[in-house]
């Protein structure tokens, strides 16, 4: 299963890397900066990043972070239904998701479009109340 969160629920930033940083240094710096920006401990973050070479020849880490408390309720609900959450992402990452899954962008755009007015009954996706199945 994939969980698509709202772009506003993620912190998406770039971090200039020092030339002497190793991969674990870059990961640590991204985590520290994201925790500082979101004003939470590092242990409360889910985080991913990639490093790219800028046009000026400098290494830049592009990172995406969100709070674990945003993902945990979805993970619990999916687990209760015997689904395993493989990835959670934002619509801002749709092109990368398409590339990794070998899909055309239109497929993802259609799958994650908002429902038309009246298309779904209110509460259609409220499958769990707390830890009990409805």
C-alpha cells in the first residue's frame, strides 16, 4: 500500500552539503535541520533524502520529512485490514513515484484525484474507530 499525504504535511527542503560530509553526516544534518524546522525531536520524524550535484558543482541534499504521528494512525488502520504500508509520500513526489513503479504520470494523477462532489458517501473511508474494525 502507498499512502499519499497532503504536501502541507511534509517539510520539503534543500541542504547545502559540506565537501567533507559522508553519507551518514548528510543524513544526520538533514534530520537535525528538519527537527529544528518542525520543532520536534529527531525520533518523532520520518525522513528521506537524496543527494544531487548542483549546476554550480556543489552537493545538495533534498529532503522530505513528516511527523510520525501523522502516519501512525494510517499504519494501524491498514495493519488491522492486513495491508502493509510500503511507502508514504506527497503528491509533490508523484513523478518520482511513477518512475519507481514504472507507471505513467496520468495513472497516478487519476488514482489520487479528489472525488467529485457526491461521488463517495460521507465517512466511506472511516473503516476503524480506535483499534476496532467497524
